[in-house]
C-alpha cells in the first residue's frame, strides 16, 4: 500500500474543517490543541512525601478517574524542562503512594500557590496556608481544606516518552467534607463540592452551570416502550 502524503498543517480536507497530522506537529503544538479541546479537565492537587518524609504538593490537570473496580486514578506527570523527574513522580517511586485532593473554588488560590516552582524541599502547603492532615493508609497527608481527598497506593507507572509518565494509583481511603456527601447513598453533591476545571492556556471554569441528562434506553429513544417485549 502506498503511503498517502501528509496534508499541510492547518489544511482543509472538507469545507469548514481544519485538519492536523499530529506526526507533523511539534510537541508544543500538539499540547496546545489537546488542552484547548479536551476541556474542562478535573484538577488533582497531589500531595506526596519523599523518603525522608518531606511533603510536596503540586497540581495536575492531566488527571482523571479510570476505573471503579479496582478504583484507579491516573496522573499525567510531565518531566522538568531539563529532563529530570518532578518531585511528585520521584516521591511516588520512593514511597509508592500519593493523595489526590479535589480542587474547589475555595481552594483555587492555594492550588495556584502550590504551582509556583519553589526550590526543592520547600513546603508548598505552608506557603499556601493549607493544612496537612495525616494520611490513614498512606504516608502522604491530605489537605484539610479540600472538599474530597483520595489516598492512593501506587499501581502502575507507564513511561510513554521523553517528556511524561502516567501514574496509576489505587484508591484505598477517602476523605469527604461532611456537607459534600450523603454517606448512606454514597452520593456526592456537585454543588457543595464546587469543583474547578482546567481549560486551555491559563483558563479555568467552575462546575456551577450544572444540569441532569439521563441516558435513554433504546425503547425510550424509539418512542415505543413495548417494542422490546414484542421482539422477544
């Protein structure tokens, strides 16, 4: 099979559609397209400790929940510009644990302070005026001001290139502020959680514009509730 020539960057192969061959883009160009379109992204304010017990806190928006059984959270941790591991990745390798703190609107300023590139060994939580609460099943603290926090044990680290690794952690313990969750129904109130999402560039978004949209059954979509029984 003859390989098709790559289209020029930003070419139009159909009216009104701009296309990009990712193989022809720089890593920065791919990054800008991804973070601008895959939005809003949840934000993990991750707390870890090193082998000496020094606490680190750093936010990550390459983050999500991937599984409930087992309960798996995923972090995309970028390397430093010079190629070395960031404190979070190194600490997870040393202690096999991390804690994900969900970022609410009230925690936004503290999260942004934790993103400052402080010197190694700096206490980001102290700089941000946040409270370190002792972990129950992992050595990492959780943040007392977070509406929800998940203690994770290291599950898998995927080395996917020269700039980033993906860290999977299994949730082993969770902390919820009492007003955010119905403990009997295991229902999390999105309004009380008041989570913040990451947009492209320096942009952020709230989750306050909330609505329900139930998934329809095939019968509901077709408007004939007796159809399924009739075909059995």
